[in-house]
């Protein structure tokens, strides 16, 4: 098998307030710092979507760029770009719309929609130049250190 990995980057802007609604302001400030301020704040996020697979014999491609762009537009951009993440995310993965929750939500939205022969390999979201979050899916990530 000749596995190929293709990563494409996208950008979106969104705001959020990190806080646990069942905790008081003091707890939220201690845990989330200034990110818990009531007015919220925003980020210019960079999303990287990596698909993997053996290129189709007929086309030599994993997925067309147009198909991937269309999928990201419908599943990610329409739901997250210029949105309040406190309202846009299900928060099934936690009470606050952290970027950890964002990568899990994006994975869930895309995982079963990537057409074969490609499969979703990785979601990476950079919140700032210093904070990047990745998710590889169950049993797919890099090998643990010895």
C-alpha cells in the first residue's frame, strides 16, 4: 500500500468565553484566567485538515481539492467562522468551548464525510502562534514515547 498524506490549511475567525456555567466567577477566573472575562474574546484560527490513503488508480488523487474545500465550507466554515463558539458548539466534549473541544467537534463533523479512498487522519487547530491543538482520532495518532 502506498499511503499518501495531504494537509490543507484554512482560516476562520471566532469568539468565545471560557467558563464553566455551574461554577462561580472566582473559580472561572482561577481556572481560565482572562479568557473567562464576561465579554469574551476572539481568535484568528488556522485549521489544518489531513487526509490519508492510497491514491485512486483512475485519478492519482485521494480526494479532489474542490470536494475537500466544499466539505470544509459546509461542515466547518458555515458553523464556526465569525461565530460565538459558546453558541455554535455542542459542548459534548466539555462545558467550555476550548480549542481542545473545537478539534474534537471538527473531527466528529468530518470523519464520516471524507469520501474514499481518503480517510480523515488529523485535525490541527492553531489558536495563536503559541497554542496548537491536534487530534488524530482513536488509535491513529503518533506512537507513544518509549
